[in-house]
C-alpha cells in the first residue's frame, strides 16, 4: 500500500481592507448623533399662541414653562394663572414660580435625577412686545430664576 503524503500549504496572512467599512460607520454615527434629541421636555402649547420660528435645535431640560399669548394671558405649566397687568410686576406669577422652585429643589434632594432649579422655559407669541418679555423675565428673576430658555417653533 502506498501512503499518500499531503503537502501542507503554507498559511498566508490575509489582509482585509476595512477602510470603506469605517467610512460608512463614521457617517452613520454622525447621522445618528445629529438626529438624536435627549431632551425630556414635552410642551403643550396653549391656544391662541403663535410661536416664533427657529432653525437652531438645542436641547432643553425640564423646567417650569411660562407662556404668554396674544391676549396677555399668562400660563404656568399649561395652567392659566391670570392676565399680565398693564404695568408693574405680576405677583401671582412670581409667587407661583417660587412655589415651583421650592418643589424642584425638594425633588432634587429626593431623586437621583437633578434638574436645574434656576432655569425657566419661556414661550411668547411671536408678535409679543419686548416690554412684555422683559417684564416676565423680571418676574421670573424675582422668583429666583436666573437662566432663561426661549422656546420657539422648529422647522421640521
């Protein structure tokens, strides 16, 4: 009987070019990061309020939402709290915002998730006078809010 001797082939290293795969993954990563929105804010706009337009998309965080419509009705977290007076500060807005700030600080102590207790989200009708915006910002500052986010309508 004859023995067959099989020749063992020399193993060669195989080069795999993954450059195109990395390019595709990089593009995919950029696309996903660009379209991701981690904001936990959900906003229900009150009736009679036409928001200003914006093309920028920056993330915002949960904070009290103050809305003022064309009729100068003021809403705090979608609850009407009154009309903006013709002049002077709106004491009810300042007091309600102080209550909200106290609640936020208490929640920050008891929960792991931290909210910024100095941030207030402001929503105004796009035709609102700047004096009204300034007065609402002033009343918010009196309640202890030093950071303001103006919420406007996106172009999606």
